[in-house]
C-alpha cells in the first residue's frame, strides 16, 4: 500500500507542507475485535468499584433473639437483622472490588491503529505544524481551531482531541477552560479517546512520536 499524504497546517489555518503517513500504521485496516477489547478494558479500568452493601453480620443491632425458639407458634428467628426482615442485611449484595485488568500491548496498539485509521477514513484527522502560545490566553487557542475550519458551534464538549508530543505550562493553562477540547500526549493516547472525539488534531511531532510508539 502506498503511503497516504496529508497536508500540514499552521496555526493560521494555511497549508504549509505535506507529510507522508507511515503505511505500517496507517494501512486502512480497522480491527473491530481489537477495538472492542481495548475499549472494554479501558472502561473497566476507569471503574471505582466502591459499591457496597452490609451483610447480616455487618448491620448494627440484632444481637438479641426476638422471641424464644419454641412455643410461640411463629417461625423460628435468630436475629432481627435477617435478610428476610426490614432493616436486615443484604444477601449477595455488591462489595468493593477491583474491576481493572491488563490487556496485551499488541491488542492495545492494534486497537489504536484501527482508531486512527477510522478517523483518517472519515476525513477527521488534521495535522498541525506545532502549537505554541507565548501567553496563557484561551482566546488565542480557540482562534487557532477556528482557523482550521472546525465548526465550533456544532462541536459538543470534548469532541475535539488534540494530541501533542509535549505540553508547556502556558499551553496547559490556555486549553483547560475550552469545553470542546480534550488534550493528550502521544505517549498516552488510547483508542477510547480517539474514537470518542469528532475531530482529531495532532501536531507533526506528536504524529512522529505516536507512529514510533505503534511501530515497536
């Protein structure tokens, strides 16, 4: 497969260069099975697992036997905290647990490749030369995305993903209040956030680092 060539834009939205995508990463293949496994693992790892109920042994009270064992004509009961009673314990209820598990790196990389290829097929992948701001001003960053002809009126929260190779303090402070933008580093990018976004914007250096990571 011949390498795909994409235009490279500057912060003013002008095409200044082109870049050839590595055909070993951007091969056009989308592996749905790998995407499913990676997304499922990512969401499982985000779970807190804090849901908890009390068993009959953990509920306070109930130490005294309600009535004697025999002679009352009623069913025998040993505690008022029986699961059959109001204010009693819960049978087989949830308890704090860890839902996370480790997915093989090959599957995660294959899923990320598939996510990038899907954005490429949708024409939702933009390459930015670099992104630097001298002062922490949100307006300047918003203007850059307007210059890239991204319709900000139709973009909902976190629907634009910006992937960088590194982020300085000025840029971090400039983007933190932009509701439609989610920022990440190329070494930490995952398929869930790639698929979740509507537009994927990646800097040239971020693309190089991401490609190197996926080729290993």
